[in-house]
């Protein structure tokens, strides 16, 4: 709630919420600790829910007050949630991450239906393998990164023949945050 009210205080209103926090703690299902399960669910799924609930007064309730006599909202407000292509196909060693990210799909679909009449659209983006510090080639002793053989195997499955760039993901979010998507809600872009 503090984050959402700080944004509203700084900008004077809140029209767009992007839930993109995420982390992973990987381990095979039979070895997954309660601590790692809870951490990943809390950040990736409960965090999305908490942000949406905290934004409700600024998105849903404000829109409710602005609806004109024809029952139409003054303009569309937006929520964009993140999930993952790993959640779509499953990913060994990521039962907690996959469960949380697929949970975000359910959250997206429910809130999209609940808030559509107020002109609040809710959609989700599932980035694939994207060039970041977490997916860079992993060298010996590096804490972060992906082994080169895994990077090559992943690249072979990507139809575009290249890894995604952060700008590719930002453009998808920009679309869902713009008026171009005012009639689109409850959808997932993979």
C-alpha cells in the first residue's frame, strides 16, 4: 500500500500498474524446501495480488466514480502482470516458480472479468529467454548466468533465431498499457 500511495502522491493519480517482480529458487520437486517454496510464491504471486489489491482504490474505485451516465468509464486504466514461458511448458527444477507464474495467469483472468466494467484492462506478458544479467553466459565461479550449452539449446528452440532483448518485453508492456489495447483484457501474450 505504501508503494501505491507514494506513486499516487508523486504523480497525482495512478493509471497503470505493472507487476513484474520476480525471482526463482530452483530445486527438483522432491528436494524443494518450504522456505524456497514460500519465498517464490510470496514474491511472484502474492506480490502481484497485494499490488492489485492496494491499487484498487486508485484504479477501480476512481473509475467507478467517473463512469458517465451511459455507463462508460472516462478512460481506460491498465494492469499488466508478468508470468513466464517456463510456466506454459513447465520447467524441471522450478515447481515453485512455475506454480507462482501460472497463478498470475489466473489472477489476470479473474481481475480482468471483475474490473472490465470500470474500464480497467488486465493482461499478462510472458517473456521468453531474454538477455539480462541472469541469463548471460555463466563462467566458472559465476553466481548468476546460464551455462553456454543450455543457452545454445534454448536458442535452437526460438523461432526468431535470437534471444529476446529487454526492449522487446518493454514494447509488449507498452502495448498493453496504451490505448491501443483498450478492448483487450484477460489475455496472455507469450
